[in-house]
């Protein structure tokens, strides 16, 4: 047998075989090269053997031990991939068109740190985080996403055309994903891109509200009427519209809120239109809808405007009291129930003229969403108003408080009346937080 001693770096072997290329090498050298090749093959085979064994053992173990775990890990990995993709998406300033039924909520605006009073924005922010539109820390600090609502709605007040502006990640199927995490009585109906500095509150030119009420509220106090039998006659409807038209223009509405004094410049507000539409019957009760459009509204202003008109039509106050209320003298103005008040739409006419046709942004009009808005109102807003009125009798109970108001009283007498009125309104479920608009 040929015995070989191989040393690293040696070109000559101890068996006396000459170096490669010499004439003496011949057959022994070929045999050496063959041995070296076999040794290399053996080392490669030994090195690969544990990997093959490990791989084969995993194949055996996977179905028995890791069947469900692999699926879960794969799903988690997919979710992480989606989250990573979302994080890479650039944030864009948008507006969302919202509709909601406000019953059971303490208004629109979120009260950070107070879980006792649930608001519409609590549910909205939660849905934005869960859908991946915003990171979780933006939900905790809404300033980080430049969030702004167009109008703060009061406790129990609904909306068919609320607008909020914010920065989000424009993920695929964004509206569907947000709505999947919202209750059915809160819907996102539309989305539009806006300029980077857009602020839904500051850029809003005007707001339109509606107030749905049973028409028996206009029945004269001296007439004994049955709620389901009463029908508003043409003459009374004309009187209502004549009084509502008195509000048009710029007036000092300090008597229509508890937040402003007669000399406060911000108490002056501009009303563009206000009227009552044709009555209609629902659940055997006749209702009507009052529409009011103004630049902005103070806390409880709309409800007090309507409350004063009802008091006049029912015969508790003279028509001249409306004009008196714009003077510096304090006037006792009753506040109609919050049930029935709905934010119908908000207007951005100046923004639309400047940016609506610039080729980069769309005008903030929602004609394509009007059908969805109408369906939502029929499904959630109107039934809530009608059923709540039938069950809780909020208008009936409030009408019973009108006799305690003294519309000719002095400021001293009004303080006592306001205290009594406040106690009675507390029983109605009315509140003192939030406001009708801004």
C-alpha cells in the first residue's frame, strides 16, 4: 500500500515521488491527486450531513408540533408587513365627511383624560388607530395629526354633514377600513385631499343646522290639543316663518347664550337664512324642520332662537321681544330641547373659489354623497329623534316650563327664573357643555 504523509505547503511528498511536472512523477502522482479528491469529497459530505438531518427532522416535527403555530406566525408576519408598509406611507392632509346620531354621546369634541363622558371623537380616533390611518401616539395627542372639527355639537346633537380635517396615511380602502371599526350610527361618507395648511374650523364660511320638532309645539297655549291629532295650519306656519326671518342679518345675540355680555363684539353674529319647511307626518305625529344658515353660532344660540319663536307663537311673549333681545337689556330667552338639532352641512365657499379648480385639489362639495347622507338620516337620525320624543316627551316637558319665564322681567328677576329653568332643563337631560357650533 502506498503510504503518504502530506504537509501543508509541501510540494514534495515523503514517498519519493517527484514534484508535479517532473518525469519521475508518473502514476504515483496521479494516484495522489485521486486520493486528495476523494478526501475533499468526504469532508464535504460530512459537513453537509448535520444540515440534512436537521432539515429532515424539522419536516417530521412541523406537522405534529407547529401546525397552528406556523399559520399564526405567518398571519402575524403578514400583519407586521402591512403595518410596516403603512408606516412608509407619507401622511397627507384630508377632510372626512361624517354623519352620526348623537344620542348617548356628550357632544362631538373629545375630552382627553375623561372616559366618563363619551364623545363622537372617542369612537372616531379609536377607529383611525385600529385601521392603521394614524399611529397610536397620534390618537393620544390629536395635535400631532393636526386634527380639527368644523363644529362642536352639543350633547345629544346629531350631524349629517360634519367635517373634520387631519393628517393620515392614505392606506388602501381607507373609508371601508375606518367604518369597519365604527358603530353603525357613526359613518364616514366621504374623503377629499386638501391643502397642507387647511383647518376645517377656520376655513369654514358658514354652517347650516336643522331642527326637527313636533308641530304641536306651535299650538297656542289657550288651545287644548292632542299631540297625535294636531296639524299645523297655513296661517300659523306663515307666522312662524315671519318671526324666523327677523333673525336674518347681523344682530347682537348676547341674550341667546350664557357666555357673552352685551358689549362683547363676538356676540354679534350674521344669520343668512332661517325658515320652517312644510310639515310631514311620522308615527302618527306631525313634524316640521327649521333650517338656519349662519357664519357661526354660540353656545345654545340656535336652541334659544327657536325657543323664543315658540314662546311668541304660543302666546307667552310679544313679537317685539325679538328686537328687544338685541339691545343691552337682559331678556329671559327660553332654550328649546337639544333633541332635534342636526348639523346639516358646512360651507367652504372662499376655499373652493381659491383652490377648488387649481388642478390639484377638489372643491369641498359633496353632491355625490347626498344620497348616502339622505339614507343615513332616514335610518339613524330621524328615527332617533322621533322615538326619543315619543318615549321621553322632551318637547312636551319643555313646553310645560314656558309659563315660569317672565319675558318682561328685569335682569334681577331673570336670575331667579334662569335658576328655575336650569333645574327643569336638567330633568330634561339638557346639558351645559359643548355648543351648537364653535
